[in-house]
C-alpha cells in the first residue's frame, strides 16, 4: 500500500489517458543515443561477440551458480507486473485514481512490449545458443524448425519485461530508479550467463523495453513522464 502511495505522490499531477500531450525534447536526444548504443551494439554483437561469449559461458557452466542466478529472473516475468498493475487499478480506481492509473500504465507497458517481443521472435526465428550444440540448429530464420525449437531467442523476452518494468517503476519512484535498472541488468546478464540468450538478444531487448515504456507513457499521460 505504501508503495502505491509514494507512486501516486510522485506523479500526482499527471493527467489522464489519450489527451493531447506536449513534446519532451529533453527525452529525444537521450533516446537517440540509447537507440544507437543498444541497437548498434546488438548488430555488432551478432557479427563479433555473440558466439565467443556464448562459448565462454558454456564452458564455464556451473549448475549451482546457474541456479543462484536464476533467482534474479523473476524480475523478468511479466505476470507479476501485469497482475500487480491490474490489482492496483481494481483497488484504487474509486478513491485514488492516480495510483490506479499508474498501476494500469505498468500493466499496459509490460503487456504491450510482451506482445511486441513475441512477434519479433517469430519474425526473426533465431535459435538459442544451446541448439547448435544439441540439434545442429543455428542462426536466424529457422522457420522450418519452428516446432522443434518452440521458443526463439531474439530479442530476449525476460530482458524486455525487466527493462519495461524498470522504466515504468522509475517514473513512479524516481529515487529507486537505479535499483530498478540494476535488477533489469541482472536479468539480462543471467540470460546470457545461462546460455539461453546471446548478448545481442539482451541488448535489443533492453532497447525495446525502455522504448516501449516511454512510448506507452506518452499515450497514457498528458505531460511526458521523467
């Protein structure tokens, strides 16, 4: 309850859904730099870094450490954010509409980027790092192996969710923004370390998560969130 009280106070002056909103030029330059860094880094990693890093962690695969790292991956599971956001909306929509709207924003941002990342996974159809080792499947556009692979690699869904939530929660509780992004970074690192994703997967996922949360905030709030 205290969490949502703080969140409500932090953006209590924001207005509601689908009203006209002003342009936040202060966000445009950082977003361009972020796009160039993360997407550029992702493309470079596909050609130069993905396989060496995947091989490095595969050769140093310690089960106990993987299980420990797996604990962080809960931050990348969308059901907690969607469920928590909807619960906040149901609990507060009558008496504390700002807190309710914040919860709905968190839910909408995570759900929207979740749909987007699943669509991109099917589009790129990239096999995960462990498939060349066991099934001889690698690279992009593995449409003929869709039923064998079942879950594709690019971009990383856990990373998208973690960075979407970190950005949304950072708007609500800006004093804890560093903590939210640290948790998101650990999720991304865990996906590479456990060899279920390439580095390029998580870099693209981080960009999609941040950009998606910013985009949804521009739809749902009159004034750009900072």
